[in-house]
């Protein structure tokens, strides 16, 4: 019976014929979008050039960005070695017990925080990390409107520079998505059933997502973006296969909540991988509802398909207190259980720990991600939102402590925390 599952070579040939057909309208439409920006080689070269740190600083200086001072301070503190080293952090946690201990670096957990909305928050976070001898995350997720940050005194440039300074990966969320008005069925909570099919990238918006990606890639060097729709996931695979060095992470909002949905996604990643085995799928955020067994089986699927080093499994440890999950939500114990068995995993902190969140007058709320900065400032809520972000930073450090106590390793901002 198992033999019946074999994929016939004739089926693969039909797929190739479809993709290579010069009259294929869906592929031709993708190629036309790419051609607006040049060849894949030219596109990648533009992105590499604008991403260079001196060029980012030059552009910030040209617009007299107020964020330059923070970047220069951050660089100086990094160069002085002001941030705690990993051995020192471990000694602070374990005391004398650290002597003779070995830490499992093969299964080191990437420390991830979301959502990093405004550049000044990073400076506040870094000052606290120095003062309290805490670690900074090595992965940052942003959900701020792209056009807004592009027009905010160089915020988009400052973040791109800061990530290189601290040593971290980061992900941006493009404006082209169903909540931008393209899905006519979505409004507020009164149209919540419109979300049952996913946030969506209806009709022509999948190609607009590619167009928007190529704009920010070639103008700011932004390489990693959030992906929320099966169509744009496939387009991301195809764009990478064609030679553009796009990377994306699949959002928790896609709802991959069992090993078979994971298999479906990874099969396509493998099918459209390059000759060297790489794929554009760099992070895979499974549903909040997955259990340890699903995480482990998903990891096994990933390994069998040769994607273990390329695709990071990203698991929420905490979530915002409001508007996304039933609280209290804390999956740190699950992380400690699966880490010895699941390599290349990240611990994503989207909220503070429940014991902290419930004490806040303004607890973290996923809906705050969609508010405009002007409205937040006029309402006097910016300090509250920064406090929410620092609660997430505290949660990151609680995870780092818990891992350390178990003899497990973690990856913090690699330019700040010496190993």
C-alpha cells in the first residue's frame, strides 16, 4: 500500500511543462513584476549595496535623522564590551555550578522578540540590558506599517543599521495584505468570519506583494519578510528559485497546526529549492495550538527533506495579553522539553509573562500593532507600548535563564554578547 504513494515522474514532468510554458499567464505575470527591477543578479546587487552599513549611515546623515545618535551610542557600547558575555550570564544564573558544565550548542535556541515597532525602543532595551546585565535577542520581528516607518525620520534605515550593529536577524511585514482593504469582507470584529479563510492576499494582491517586496529589497536591503498566504508563499519560493535572494518567515496566522500542514509546506519548499538545497523559507512559525509531539514530528519532516539548517521552527513562548489567545499563555515548559530534540528552533516572545501582563494598566495587545504612530502619541500611549516591549524583553531573559538552568544553550545578539 505504501508504494502507491510514490510520485510518478510523469507528474513532475507535467509540473515542469506548466512552469516552463511561455504562454503561462500566472508565471508571465510574475516575470513582468521582476523585470521592473532588473535581472535577479542586478536586484541582488542593488540590495547588497544599499544594505552596507556606511551607506545606511550616509542616508541617515543626509536627512539629519535623530536616530543617528542612538546608533553611534550603540556602536560605541558594543565596541567597549559593555554587554554581558554569555559565560558571565551563565555564571550569574548558576553560580559555582557552572564550573565543569557543558551546554548543548547544537540545539541552541534563538531568542526572538516581537513586535519591535520603533527604533528608540531598541536603545531603551539596550540601556536596560547593560544596566541589569541582561541579554538582547538575536531575532526581531516588526509589524509596523512600511510606509509609515519609511517616512519616520529614517526609522527604517536606523533599524536596518542597528541589526547589523548588534548582530541579529529581523523580519519586516509588508503593507500588502488582506487587512489593507484588499479583502472587502474584512472590517472590525463585526466581520470576524471574513478571517476564517485567512487574512488573505486576494486576486492581484499576491503579485503586488512581490512588487512591494522588491521595492523595499532594492531600496533598503530588506531581505526577510513575513508571509501569511499560500499564494505569496509559493511566489516567494519561485522568486528565490529564479535567483532573487528573498527570505521569508511564515506567520502564525497561517495556522499550520499539524504535521501534515507542515509536510505540505515543506514539500513545496524542497520542490522549489535551488541546486544547493537552499530555499526562501527561513522561518516557520507554527500555530499556537501545536503540542510538543507536533513540534518534534515537524522537525523530523524538516530533517528528512534536507531543510533542517535552512528552516528555523519558530515557537511562541508568550503572546500579547489581549486579542490573540486565551490567557494565561506560556509555553516555556514545552520549549525546555523539545529543545534537546529539535535543532534550529527559536523562542518567540510576543508578550510579557502572564504574571507581569496582568499587573499592567495597559497590557500588551496585538491590535496595537495596527495603530498609527501619530494616534499613539496623541493618546499618550507610547510609553505604555514601550513598557509592553520591555516586558517582552524580560520574558526573553526569563527564557534564557530557564534554558541555562537546564544546561541548554541560546543565541543572543551575537555582536554584543561574547561567547
